[in-house]
C-alpha cells in the first residue's frame, strides 16, 4: 500500500541492464562522450517525443556535449525516422544518432546511417515486429524478445532509465572528476519524464507512479523555462496536477506537431532563451486554438 500511495523512484527503479541492448547503448554513448562526438537526436512530434528529445538534449548539454535535434514534419514527412531527417543529422556532423519514441521499425533510414558509418541507438516503447532494423542498439521494453517487464513505460521513461545507467557509468569511470564537470542531478529531469508519461496515457503503475509523483514536485519548482512559461500562460497558479499536464500543457505542446511547426514542442522544453521560449509559447497557444476550432 505504501509503495502505491508514496511511490519513490529509489524503491521502484529497476536495473537498467534488464533491458536488452542497454549495455551496448551505454558503452557506445560513453565512447562518444569521451571522444566528444556530435550527437544527433531524432524525435517524434508528440508530447512523449518532445519530452524524450528534451530529456536527452538537456542532459548532454549539461555535460558540454554538442547536439543536433531533428523533429519531422507530420504533414510532409510523417511519423518516425526518414532519409531526409537522417541526412540532415549526418551532414551536420552527427557520429551517433538517437531515435526517441520512434525507430523500432525504421529499416531504411537506419541502413543509410549504417552505410555512412553512423551508429543508431533506438530508445522507444512501440510494439516491434519479430524482424528488427540493424541499429547498433534497440532499447525498447516492447521489443518482441524483451523480458524486462517494463512494457508500461513511455519513451520518456525509457530515456530516463537510459540516463540513470549512463550517469552511473560516467561516475564510475570518474569522467565527471577528470573532465572537471559537475555531475548533473538527473532527478531534475523528472518534470519532463512525468509530462511524457501523463500525456502518452501509459498506465500509472510501478515506476510510472513514482515518476509522476516526483515529477510533479520538480514541476512545482518551475526550473524548466518552457514549462514555467506555459504554466504562466495557462494561468496555473496552484500546485500542478496530472490534469494540468494532460489537459493544459499537453495539448499546447502537441499543437505544434498537429497544425504548426513540429519542432516547437521539443524546442520550448530545451531552450534557455527567455525571449525565444516566450515566442514559441505564444505560437503554441495560437496553434492550439486553431486545432480546437478545426476539431469543433
């Protein structure tokens, strides 16, 4: 009962390496950080995709890594990795590409990356076929051969578990100490993980409950500029609730991918520039009204 009413991350956090391919993903990412390679992140245009993109981006930026994000346009490119998007990331110098909330069935783009000697790491939660693309690692609790029992996680949850393992690896290798970089507190990213979890409507069981419970506390601190700006815009004064995430913030972040600019959702969650964030928030507000009008 206590675990249900007061779920704590530390009591519910699984061993990340229960997930197939996690070890390969961590080793390759560690190598990329040590050699200071450019990191590409290809996300989906919904809230879970935007949150997942922002979780990885914010973590890598906090430890001084160079990143490039790409969110496809829903109308012209459709869902998931595509040749154009991968070309864009590879041409901008990415030596390793993460696909978040997508990629489990993207054979062609992943082959393209492989031919160009760029490793792809898939962090996803969508059901897989028995045939998988030739990515370097596919970390997905809904892979047909995964037995971790974490199939209730959304992509943001998978990205969080990935960062738990990566942060641990960097600490054990004394990378923070040797690079003179202070270790990021990844619990501060739980605002984004809880946003993705609530808006992707995954069941609030196990670790997901702890993520949302702790995430709401982090959101209350308003440390993420994008979330803070959206909260102010929606005039949410009180303690934020799951209702606020699911029915106020979620639709606005989603609106960019539906009727506006698909990169806006991830952009507002990543950016630290108050002027830019405010402008994106106004755009999303406008797009959301447009979406409501179309729907009604």
